[in-house]
C-alpha cells in the first residue's frame, strides 16, 4: 500500500482517518485482479507501539485500538477477496531511540514480544490475514564491512557487504544515529518470527532485503533457517527481494538474476517494491508478466499513495496487475472463492 498516513494507519484512531482511502485502494487492487497487499504498521516506532519512560513497550498504541483497526482493514479486504500482509518495522529509515532499544536490549524486546503475540493471536483466524513481514529492508540499518565469525556458517559476517544507507543524516533529536551488526538485526528478526509462530504455528512470515543479502548466488542468505536458528529460533516461510534501478529480475542484460531459481533459495521468493519508474525501460505489464513466468511466488509493486522515489503511477501499476489477472498456467492469480 504501503501507507496512507506514514505508519500511523492502525492504532491511535488511524483507521478512522483513512477508511475511505483504504476502501478505494482495496477496490482498485481487487477490480484489477490483485490478490494481496503489503501494509506497514510500526515502521521506526514513532507512533506505535507505546513505550514507557524506560523504553519498554507497555501497549500497542497510545490510545484507541490497533488490533480493532487492523481487523477493520482485514474485514474490508476480506469482502474484496484480498489477503493482507502486515509489515511490522522499517529499516529503510533511521531507527528511533525506542526502536534501537528493542534491537539492543533483550528485556525491552521481550516487552514487545508479549504485545506481538497478543496481536497475532487476535488476528490469526481472520480469513484475510495473509501473513507477517518482520522488517522492511533491515540492511538499511546494518553495519557494513563488519567482520564477525561467531556462530555457524559465518552467518553474521558482513565483511564483504555494505549497508547502513538509511543512517546517513541529517538527523533529528528522535533518531538513533548508529547502525547495528547483522547479528543484532538477525536476533531482533528471529525472536519476533519465533514469537509469531508461537502464537500461530501456521503463520506465513517473511523479511525483505536486497539481492545481495537474500541470495546464496551472490553472497549469503543471512535470513536462512540456519542463520537465524542460533540467535532466536525463528524462521521465514518465504523471502522477498527488493529491486530498483539495478535491474535485477527485470534487466535482460544483467548477469545477475533473471528467474527465481538463480537465487538458490530453499523457500519461495516474492519480488517486492519494483516499479516502471526505475525499471531500465520495462513497463509495468512486462515486469508483472516476467515475475509470473519466471518462477517467483508473487509481486508487490511500489506503491499506491505517495509520490516518492521509484514510485510508479498507480494507473500503470494497476495495468500491470491486470495483465496477469486471468493467467492460470503458472498458478491462479484471482481469488474467486470466499476467503
């Protein structure tokens, strides 16, 4: 979607402020053959969850009800036969001091995990709930070129990989001005994945990343079961790769990745956050068709409401969805039965 009011759409009466816009968005997706949407929740923690004076989480929001708001969004999605994937956190912007506390302090993170389990338990039987994304683009907050050979299979070693592009300033007083080691981010992600599965063993869970951090073909899948097992016991059920001007799956001249099998992953892979605005000349129709015909598990284009970097016009994104809406040779797209 990814938001109407940046990370303030749920809780704090956020749903009431955007209900008409949410309905319009879901109508567009459904009427053009789309079957799922990706929606952000906490982001950097400026609006939710609610932190006490010690930096621990004592509620999901300051007032109103986040869970009720999320249920209302799921209800209108269900009516339109669209599945919803909630994205908890965002690593593409500097963390707040509160979010940094959750990443750095196990006790503070534990205070959130209880609230998270309550959220998952309350929503897990809703037919429109597709799943959970723990964090968008954690490599934006990751310390690059950090040598760390602890743990199994060199899973925390980013000596050959950059990162931390989200922490470039200028900063405001509410932002944490430092990056985090891969091990710290893996622990943060893994423990939340484990908490979600403890509340709902069948939950679909993912994390999004760039090509070099989610594939063995060019480096290491830092979010594999093996890499997460020794820091928190969580696991993903599918992965996301985000691609912009680098081309990735959409660049026929690139020596990089043209189909899902090139990534050498053990789980399904979704292409997320792509648009014709940063596509090296590819149309939205070409990109949706390429994803559908190249073994990927799905596609989430970027994005609906805000006009910002690599944001393709919404009508063109809808045309891309429509171009594969009635396909069935590589799996059905439309949800035609009741959710």
